[in-house]
């Protein structure tokens, strides 16, 4: 039996690189966006879903958000907080 290397998934490298760069052009997953904004993942996901914020790019089913989308998500979260809306953890 010959050695079979494990498949390499290029999106893993891409997503990892986006967390280590401070480049304005870096893309982030919804989990990374939530971490950047200091909110739970379901809150960031609700903001994206309720405001229909389109991702900057996709890799398979992974949504990637750029700086413009992150600002829109942040604004949506702030607006939701001002209204006093409670977001259940199973909202998304």
C-alpha cells in the first residue's frame, strides 16, 4: 500500500491567512466577524440575515465578509441594540 497524503483544502489556508493579516482587503467568516465586533456569533448572523447583507465572496458554502460588509454588520447590530431587540440564540 502506498502513502496517500491527506487532501489539502485551499480555503483553510485562505481563512487562516485572513485572521493573521491586518490588511484592509482581508476576508473574514461570520465567526471571525463576531469575534472582531465582540458579539456572539448568533447576533452577527442575525444582523446578516435580517438586513440581507451579501457576502463579499464565497468559498463553497463559506461566506466571506470584507471591510464594507463588516461595517454594515456593525451598523445593523448597533441599530438592533438601540431598539432594544432581544435576539434568541436559535434565531439563525
